[in-house]
């Protein structure tokens, strides 16, 4: 078992913060292995001598603090998904449905895309309408 360090704990807290940002942007996130990583970290911290373990209290507190905003973002994301499934409008879910219809993964943009070019006419010019 690897000894926990403040840097390792900060790295995990950073991963939680990035997951929160992605969830807030409407992206699907993968939290597989998170519970195992936290359990391993806690077990390793418990095995440390008291003075070394106490030095990790601040970073572990930061890690715990990163969980609440992630949980809130996931709750909001799930509520938006449920609303969309009930037929209420949600831009993130609509984007995902449109991307799935065209077989592409949705892109997370920092700026909205520009307007689409005009569609060509469905009928040739020489046929009557």
C-alpha cells in the first residue's frame, strides 16, 4: 500500500473538482474506482503514525470539501436529465440527443457555435412546386 501524501490527496481533490466542472457542463463523467481510491487512501492514512496522519488532516478536509460541490453538480445534472425525459426542455440533454442522432459525441464549447449555412432547396430549380 502506498503511503498517502498531501500531494496525492490534492491530486485526487483536483480530479473531483474537474469531474464537477464536467458535470456542470453537462458531460457524462466516469467515477468508476473513486470509492476504492478513497478507501485505499483512508486505510493508508489510518496506518500512519499519529503525527504523520495529523499532518494530512488539512488535505483530507479539502478532499471531503470537494465532494459536496460534485454531489450538487451530479444532482443538478440528474434533475435536468429527468426533466428532459419528461419532455421538459434542457439544453444539455437536447445536445446529447442531437449528437446521438448523428452518431457523434457532443462537444463542450466555451463559445456557442456560429449560425449554420442555409440549407439547399430540396427541389431542383426547374421543377414546379
